[in-house]
C-alpha cells in the first residue's frame, strides 16, 4: 500500500512538472507578437506539447529540445523558458526576436546548445549565462549586442563553439580567450574591435576555425603564436586593418586549408614558408600592399583550388608551375605588375573556372589548353599587352579557337590588349555566354551572324576595333540583350529589327560607324532603354523621339 502511494505521489510530481513545461511553452507563444506563417499553429491547448512543431520530448514527456529556427517569428523570449528544466538544446535562430536575452536561460542547468543567432537581441552579454556549466555551443551571431567582448564567457569551460560575430561588441579580444581547453570554433568577426590580437590565442590547441576579421580595426598584425594552432583548418582575418608582414609561422599549420587575409595593409613579400602548408585549398591575399615575386615554394600547394593575389604590388613573371597546380579552379592576379607571358600550361588541369589577369604587363598569347575540362566560366585579361597569332596549333586566329572547348564560359573579358584577327566561328558554341568584351583591340572582319544567336547574351562590347560589314540582324532576338556597344568601328547598314526584344536593352552605343536608315520599331517601344549614343550614325531627331531623356550625341 505504501509503495502504491509513493508511486502515485511521484507520478503526480511528474505530471505537475509536465504541465509546467506545457504552460511555459504556451507562455513563450504568447510573447510572440507576429507569426505570419502560422508556424506555431500546432501549439494548441488541446494537443500534447510533445507533438508541437519544434518541440522534442524524452520518454517522460519532458522537453529536451526546442528548435523554432527560421520561422519568421517576431517578439521576445518569455522568461517562462526557465521552466524547461530538462532542456538541452535551445535554438531560435533566424527569426526577429528582440529585446534582451532572458537572464532566466541561465537556470537551464542541462543546456548544451544555445543558438540565438540572426535575430535582433540587444544589450550587454548576460553575465549569468556563465553559470551554464554544460554549455558546448553558444551562438549569438548577427544580433545587436553591445559593450565590450565578455571575459566572463571564459568560465564556460566546456565550450566547443563560440560565435559572437556580427554584433557591436567593442574593445579588444581578451587575452583570457586563450584559456579554453576544448574550443574548436571562435568567431568575433564583424564587430567594432580594436587593439592588438592577443598572443594567447595561440594557446587554443583544439581550435579548428578562427574568424576575427570584417569591420574590426586591429593594431599591428597577426601574432606569430598563430602558428601554434596545430589543429587550425580555417583562418579568416580579412578586412580588419592588419599591418606588417604575414608571419612565417603560419607555414607550421599542416591542417590549414583556408587562409583569408584580404583587404588589409599587409606588406613585405609573400611568405615562403606558406609552401609548407600543403593542405591549403583557398588562399586570398588580395587588396594589400604585398611586394616581391610569387615564391617557388608555392609549387608544393598541390591542393590549392583558389589563389587570389589581386591588387597588390607583386612583380616578376607568373611562374610556370602555377599552370601545373592540379586542383586550381580560380586564379585572380589583377592589378599587379606581373610581366612576361601567361603560363602556357594554365588550364591544362581541366579544373579552371575563373581566370582574371587583368591590368598587369603581360605579353604573349593565351594558353592553348586554358579551357581544357570545359569548366571555364570567366576569363578576364584586359589591360595587358597580349597579342597573336602565335602558333599553327591555334589556327590563324589570335582569339584562340580552343577557347570554345569550354562551353561553360559565361563571361569573357579580353579588352585593352592588341589582339588581332577575326572572331572565330567556333565561338558559336558558347551557348552559355552572357558577357563578351573585346573592346580596344585590333580585331577586324565582320561581326559573325552567330553572335545574334547566342541565347544567353546580355552584354556585348566590341568598341574600338576595325570591324566592318553590318550588325548581325538577329542580335537582340534572344530577348536577353541589355548592353550593346559597337562604337568606333567601320560598321555599315541598319540596326537589327529585334534589338530590344524582351524589353531589356538599357544601353545602346553605336557612334563612330557608318550606319544609316531608321530606328527599328522594337527600339521605339523599348521602355528599358536609359542610354543612347549614336553620334552622326542615325538621325538625332529620331533617337530623341525614342528616348529623349537618355540621348547623347
């Protein structure tokens, strides 16, 4: 009998606690001011709370997980959340919750995962959260939190993941942030931090990802102790005011596969020791003031898929081994002082997707195997001294026929060189081409009729060449054309009848040719047109009737 009474008592206590959790959830729902998608429509008093959207219960109907992320909810988090005493996971990310983070969360002693990211929470970091001894993940990314980065968060000794990025935290990165024994992920990027990056960061032996850039403004550069992060896979310190040289110690990081240091004030030469980080896949040093040449040790970076050295002061030849990197997909080296020819084996790995070598002092011709593998989407070599033809293997075209082996090409920018010859017939195979810029070269011959048949063409720039004959009459008939610049050639004839088919044409420039005739009817109805430059080609009066607000002589 006593045993039965004891069991009934325990059951009563359990039921009371379950009701408390049930009511706590309803209180949370009542604190939501807008639920435009009716995402919480299942949260009804007539159903079991364990069946509600986002709610997970254990076998005793205690709530162990609450995940209502991405439901476009507005409002605040109810302090009644404190009654969910068995909660291990609280995720409310990607909503519009505002106000302060409820202090009552600190009473949830079993909590392991807390994700409040991508909301509108504001105020200081709640110091009481340091009481969550079991917490492993704390994500406050992209809110409106203020004041200095909290030091007290270091009392959460079991943290594996800490994201305080995308807020308005100020001050310095505390030296105490080097104390975590198990931390694998640390993000403080996108705040208003300043001062020096503490050397103690190098004590985080388990750290795999470190994000410290974007909108922060540090003093000095990366501490050499960064090289002690033996487990580091990703380092993103872009756009945060770094100066000085790239520490040679980074070369000790054997597991590093992503290194982003772009948009800083880093100077000196490219660190030779980086060639020892053979796991590197992505390396972006663009927009700095780096000098010198590309080190020979970079030939060891066999896993490199992205290399961006744009907008520095690098010089010398682009080493031939760049063309031998077997995984290279993206190569950007624009606005430097590179000289010599483009590595002739570049693209022969069959992986190249984007190549931008513009605004250097390169000479010679385009590599014959640049489009091997049919993956090249963007080719930009403007502002160099490239010329052609150079070999029988490329035929008589200075624009290599082999370019069209990459039917995936979407953008091709070859302007401001000294390319000669005609547009190859094989360009008719570039069915995915959206933008073609061949301006300011020495190309001649007729503009091929197939140019008007390219189904995705949105922008065509051919100005300042020696093209003759008429404009392809089907140009614009794909309904996609937005920009057409044929100025300063020797073109004759009339404008194509379907030039503004689809009503997307915004810019039309044909001055400096020998065009005649009248404006096509489709052009007269082209509401998208905002800029016309025809010069003396056609009647200025008619042009003004078509688009009086956008006409230029």
